[in-house]
C-alpha cells in the first residue's frame, strides 16, 4: 500500500503527498468510530481509487511521535518560538511555556528573535542573553536586513517545524520569505481586507524545496502547562541542570528553600534572571493546578 504524508485536511478531504504526487483522500468510517481524526503531519497508508484524478482512501495512520489539537498537527520535531525584539515587546513567559511544551513532546525548540532592525544591537543582545545557556539554537532575524535567514534554513532542512509566538511577531512574514511562493497572509495583507489581527487560520504543512516542512499556526495553544508536575518543572530548564544536585535540600524546588544553589546561581548572574522569574511563575501556576485537581 502506498505511504504518504497528510499536508492538510479540509472538509473531510485530506491532501496526501506521496512520491511527489498529491492525492485527495477521504477517510474510512472506522477511524471516526475509533475517535481518531487524521491530522496534518500524519504518516498514512492509503489506497488509490483513481490514479488520474489522484483520489484515494486513507486506510491506516502510523503511530505518532506527538500530536496537538490546537493547532491540529502531528509529528512536528522542531518548534520555532518567535519573539520580536519590539512591536510587540517580548513575552518571555509565553516563550517559556512554548519551550516547555516542546520539550514535553519530544520537540527541539529554536528561539527566534525577530525584528532586530527595530532596536539597538544591545537590546537584541539582552534578549539573546536570556536563552544563551539553554543550549537551544537562538537565531536573530529581520525582514529588513534579512539577517538570520540562512541560519534558519539550515535548521529547517529535513525537519518538520511549527512556528509559534504572540500575534504580530512576524511568523508569517518569516515563512513567506522562507518559501518561494507567498502563501501566508501577513498582518499587512489582512489589514487591507479588514480581517483583523488573527490572520492565520488554516493549518497546513508546506514543503520546502530543499527538504523539510514548515507549519504556520494560528496562535499555538499547546501552552497550557499541563502534562507536567510542578515538581518536575526544573528539569525543563537546561541551565539549572548543573546546580540541581547542589541544593541543601533534596528535591529542592528552587523557590523558597535556603541553601538553594539555583537561586545562588541566579544571584551570581550565572543563570539569567528572566528565565528564573518565568520558572517561578510557571511553578506557581502548576502548583495551583495541582492543588485544585480534585475540585
Ligand atoms: N520592522 C520589521 N517588521 C516586521 C518584521 N517581520 C514582520 N514584521 C511586520 O510585523 C507585522 C506582523 O507580521 P506577521 O508576519 O503578520 O505576524 P504573525 O506572527 O504571523 O502574526 P499572527 O498571524 O497574527 O500570529 C507585519 O506588519 C510585518 O510586516 C521585521 O523583521 N522587521
Ligand atoms: Mg500569521
Ligand atoms: Zn534549589
């Protein structure tokens, strides 16, 4: 049976790519009975009912590496977390939540600092400094100077990458510059046709001619910090790692305990304060969720 990749699904029809051909496929009722919805990014086995019209049926969905409901997408292995140096001001808390969601789902985060043309170099450096010790790639980008595009292309090659971040940070703009044809609606276009700010609505995989796929998403809401216990949160912060075992108390939460080596490292400037602040906020959020779990 031929194998393929679902690029998008619209109204019960799925576009399946297989050996450089594109098939319009429907889905067997059995999936619905089992409560399974095929998603963009799914690897499938399908039967071809009409080779000229390129039509078929999806018969089997391969096991997923991960999947999300909002946005509906499966099997991404990179998450580009996009911040703007300005307009809008960076939302570091959202960035951390996105990073955590990525890590929990076996996805490597890539940090993009976009719109570097709008601020002084030093301001870009400060944002960069927040992520310097995470070990995640940090790419500075601008549509004006075109800085960073070569570097991003390298990272996208051979991967399936979703782009996430606040509205207006420039996700669609970056994607438009990455892919040859201009298929993404950006804020500028949408203002002309008066559709408001939230411009990106369909989820689809876009194939890069040099290998790999990108996904533009309408506001990733894989940001709800569930799926992790607050006690485990510190393991989502790579820069804490070398201090974890050095705290006075076993299982130190790095919040209030005395003799906390993580806090010491923050005070000594070895761990960026912004990351620690976000850690504390998310820790409290998770703890509250945990304490209310039976309500
Ligand atoms: N100065 C400057 N402006 C940029 C840059 N990148 C994007 N913009 C502008 O920022 C605005 C928002 O860009 P979009 O690409 O629509 O942002 P988005 O992240 O896709 O927004 P949503 O789809 O609403 O989530 C547009 O007016 C872009 O032209 C950049 O590098 N520099
Ligand atoms: Mg967009
Ligand atoms: Zn500690």
